[in-house]
C-alpha cells in the first residue's frame, strides 16, 4: 500500500538558552514520574504569597521603571553549566541543538561547532523564589549538566544542585546554599490580562543582566510541542540566554519564567513565551516535596471541538473536550464516560478545549474524587470520577494536534476491506473493525478535512461499520451535507465532521 507523505509548514521555535527546536505533540493529561536528581523528599517550598490583587490598569504609563528594576533585578541570576559531550562533530551529535548558542561571547552564533573538548559550556538564567536559595529555571538549561554555577548580579557565586526537572513543562528547580537572599514573590498568573505591561529580565547571549519591557500579547498559547503548555506570550525583547529568566509585572511580582521565542533568525522578533507562575509553582512544589511530578490520569483520548463537531454533538458553543475513545477499566471508564461525550466542566471549572482539560487533570492529585460535567446527545450529565496516577510509563494516547481537523468520507473517497496484509502494514489491532481508506482525492472535502489514505473508518454518523460495503451503504443517501466519521489511525481514534460544501 502506498503511503502519502505530507509537507508541513515549518516554523523555528527557539529555546531561549539557545536554538532548540521543540517538536509538536499531544496527549491527554496523564502521569509521568520525572525523577529528581536528588531522591530525598522535602516539604513544599515556603513561597511568599504576593498580594492577590491585579495591577493598576488606569491607562497611564510610568516615566521610568528604574525603582521597580532595582527591587527585582537582584533576584534574577545567571546560571552557567557544563555538560559532557557524547559525540564530536562529524558524528550524529546527541547534544541538543540549543547548545550551539552556548559558550563565551564571540562564538559564532548558529554555526556548526567543531567540538575539540569533551565538555561544553552554556549560559542561561534563573529566578530566586525563596530566601533560602530555591531557584526556578528551565529544564533545557540544566538538562545533562555536570556542574552548575549560579552568579548574582552582585557577583556572588554559588554552586547549584538540581532538585528536580520536568521536561513536560520545561521547568526545573535548582538549589544553592545561602540565606536571606533577595527573592521574587509569585503572582497569580490567572489574573494577568492581555495588554498588561511586563518586564523581561535575564542574561541574553551571556553579556550580562539585561532588562526589556513589553506587554502581555496573548495567554494560553500551546504551540511549542511540550506535553503541558499554557504559555504567556509577550513582545518584551528576549533572546537566547534568557531561558529561565523572569517575566514580572509592574508590581514586581513574578508572572512567568521565560522559555522560548518564535524566530527565523535565532534572535528576538517580538514573539516570546513564558511558563506562567501558577504552573511553575505547582511543578516546583511537586518536585521538592515528592521528588517527581505526579500527574492525574483519566484514561481518555480527547480532541478540540470545531463548529462542525459542536453541531454534530449538539453543543451550542464550540467549547469543551470531545472524548474520542475511553481506555477500558480506566477512571473515565469506571465513571461512565463514553466516546462522543463532550466534557464541559472538570472539578467545577469550565473546559474551553482539550488543552485546558489536560492541564486541569494533570494538576489534580491522584485519588481525588472529582465532579465532571459532560454533554451527551445534547443533554448535560454530571458524573463523579476518581482521578488516578498513571501506572509506570503508560500514556493515554490521543490524536496529534496537527490531525485535529474536520473531515469527510463521501465524494472522492475510496474504501476497501481490511485484510491481514494491510493490518500488518498499518499496525491495526485485531479489535479495530471498519473500512480502510484506499484513496482520498486532493480536491475533496474529505482531504481538506484531514482524512487520509490508511485511515480506518469505524463509525459513520455514530453507527459502526465493519467493512467497505457497509461504509458505502451508510453514505449512499446522506440526509445532510455533513457526515460524522470516527476513524482510527496512528494508534488512536478521533472524530471528523465532514462538510461536503467545503471541497477544494
């Protein structure tokens, strides 16, 4: 069977400690135990609670941020690391791409290094968040680090120790042995608004501490490819080396940890991203207290609602997380969740899309009994679910975000029966029954919607189909120009709402 390879529009995501490209992925909020470098457990970090008030939004601009910077700058530190290179140039280097920005000033940025020595040096940033030396930074700053040196803007130098790392949010915690350090209180990042003025503080390109200003450009961004994303977007100028630095509001409170930029050149183009302080706080306390990040698990595959899908599932607003499959014997299965349910509330909080559900589930302690509200066939229904921890490395697999689109299985689609050969080639499990898509014309509604050769159609308009004949019969006399498909591909199921009017 021929395989179709589609080209994707490529954007360059740069981790701010350097030029690391971050791969796109999507899985529902689950548990992965990210072990800390130290196995000892400790109490949660005693963080100072910032005043739970919003910044002044009177439309007036300050003539100078100097007093504010004098207050917050001492809490932002330079983080220097050394890492053991596993391979030299000329081989398939296992060193992450962002290391190419690392090194002393004067190195050619973005060039191919010729590694003459086994160790490499890197520079990032960090934020002191407690007077006894706990520091928030990015995972990619300290990943694989052999030694860590922390330098304050008063030229005091300390040896840092990794307390824990969480690659799924790109947050890490390091610790220095010191007392009475200046530190930043963490703001409630849920209270920030687009248009709020913010300052970015860090060590771009290793030239020394630098402060830039801008505004909150957007909230809730999720385009970097991490498993758990809720980024703050800002136009404050941030560059390689700013990773782990502070994004603060005009009250001097930490609202985010600078993480990445979208750039064609490797430098600032006014689109930067920061991990919100609420997410960083939760990850930090989990790492310090438990030695790992333990996330909640439901056992469902989910996808976002499009307007067409919302119409098909009788949801007035295209908000919520559509359940495309339920793992047997999972918490979701035991609670009575079914494929086709639309989760609109979780633990009393509204669900806007699949990403919001994923984040809320992740931050729910395993063992918690949680109310969940779903729309089922246009009728709201309350369920009670006990969140559990993910066993081992198991992950509830869901559709890739890039595959989350509408689709069609009528005109321009060819189907055939599944046989042993195609099952083997496409790795289709024996329990999956349906019609194998053998052809999709590029100018068809189905193709525009995302249906592809090799997909397996398992349902048409909420009714199961077991073979090609049933699929053809189910689409012979459509009652509507929109056809709802459930398809299996790449190890998971997803729904596609098919609009015949959208061809070409």
